[in-house]
């Protein structure tokens, strides 16, 4: 079979080793221990990889057992149950073989050379679809690491980390691409052995310090992009930044106001906004601070007040003392329709509170109360304390907020007689 998506439920497949029994043409039952199979982590249905099937078929021919009871076309993707039996009596099996001994005749290629010896499992290379190559044998062997391995590249001044998709990212050294990586469903980092051994030796030793045994799960956008050549979908954080940018652009182009402060510092802060990797308050704080800087502190109070005073002179006293989220809320109430701004802008207030909570600016009891309130406003249980869950929901709510802002801007009320709105929502002169 090809790919790592379950055909039944779209879950991700991982490599397992299981005891399997085959019924031969003469109704004889033969067992093979430690058989490499692919199992869906969601519905637990099992599939047989082509390499496993080819090795077993070849072994049966050597034994003189030419065919299984069901003659299945090898070009067809085979669900393991269709060919092998799950329910059998132990005494029904006439003989058992060990797949680990059988495969030694096939999986014995000379691997690419390593200066630093990493922990990995060659079965991943041979039996996970799409990884074997007739050149540079072993290059696409997945090597696994603790998620903490990325912290160095997140904070070190010589490196950069870009998690452009939820489970696919890049490490940069300076401005140059250094290595690609994936994040599997168990929150483990994976890289290709061939990429790792091309790094400088000191970096290899650092990676080795976080190297862990394979969990045989590589289903991710990393695998899809590099093996199946599928374009990875942008991460939730990237989608949020794009939606925010679209909102800022619409406001600037159609209302002639910069609703946020734009400078080089803002761009620097945006680079620090990426998927939360570790469930600790420190990591949570490192995300909440730049989010708050970009979405709250960057609100352009001066420009908004100037716009409101010019457009609505009668509100001069009403806006006195307003700033930040409250000021943005007032501007939105004047320039959007068919939307309850008081409700929709709530995620920004939650973000502001989470920034205070993560920085420990409250006594413990007050902090717990505030955190419970934030979780409730994010439609989570008030007892939720998994920072990754909280941050993911906050990103989702902020994205939905900006999407509604973009859909509700009163652009049609802000154009002159000689102006029209183009297909991108920009005001333009109709006489041109």
C-alpha cells in the first residue's frame, strides 16, 4: 500500500509488529511472529505493507507453499484482515516462524555511514511506505527526538525556527535553510537520518542528546510533503497572522487609517509566534507575550483617536481615556455592521488576561480564578490546565474573530460618489 492515511477513517497509520497466522491453500495454518504491519491509531484496523507481503510470499515459495488460500492481486492495497486471520486456536497453527530471521535475507543493505551513532529502527525504513531508495540506502530512515530538541533553535540567536504547518517545520542557521523536521501525533520530532549526518559534528552531538527510540509513527505533513509531494496546509498561527494582515490592509486601504503600528519591531515579534510545543507555563508565557505585543499593544491609539475625532466630532468626550482594546472596540462599533462587537472582540480580552496570568502578576489564588475565567470564555472546561490546549483554542478564537471583522467592515459606507470597490475589497476611483 502507499501513504499513511487509513482508508476507513483517515487516521494516521503507524508501524507495529504482530503475530500473524496465514491459512495456506491446503487449509494448513502457518504463524509468523513479529510481522511488520501498519495499524491505524484511531480505528486500529491493520494493513500489510508491500515489503512485508513480498517477503512472506517469497518465503512461502522457498518452503514450497506457493499460494495463500486467497489469491490476491499484489497491486491492490490489502487490508490485513482480508488475508490473515485474527481469531485462531493456538493448536491450529502447525508451525511458527520468526519474521526477524526471515527478513535478514532481504533487509541487509549497507547503510549510509554515520560519525555519530543515532538511535533508530531500520524496520521504519524498510516497511513504512515510500522510504526505501536504491541509492543512499537508509537516507530516509526516521530518527526521533524529544520535542524539547527544538527549544535551542527557538531561542538561540544563530538559529531560527519556522513551523509553517502544524506538523512540518524548518530550522534555519542565519538566513539559510539548515534542516527540515516533522512532529508526529505523539508530539515527537522526527528528521531523516541522511539530513542529520550532513550537519556539522557538534550539531549532531546536540541532536543525539535528545535522540529517543522510534515510536514508529511518522504520519505528518512532513511525511506528506517530502514523500507524497503534498503541499502542507499553513499552521493555525500562520492563518491567524494572515487574517489579521488582511484586516489591517482592508482598514488602511478603505478607511485611510493604520489601525496598528507597523515597524520593524512588529515584524520581529511576529516571527516569535508559532505553535506551542511544550506544556509548561514558561513556554506558554513565551507565546502569550509576543501575541499580546502584536494583537493588543500594537493597536495604534493615536491614529484611531485622530480618525474618530475627525469623522465623529461628537464622540470627543466619549472616547476620552479609552485606549487599546476598548478603543479598537469603539472604532469597530462605528465601522462594522451585522455583528456584535462586544461579543466578537472577547478573544482579545482573553489574550490580555492570559498574558497577565502567564507572567505570574497575580497571587496564586487570583491567578487560578483568572485562568478559570479565561478557559470558560474560550469554551473550555474551567479546570483545563493544558497550556497547549488553551493556546490552540485561543488561536482558533482569534482567527474566527478577525474573519468576522473582515466580513463585517462597512466598506460600502466609506466610499465617495466617484469610487467603487474592486474584487479584493479595495476602494478605487471608478473614472480610472
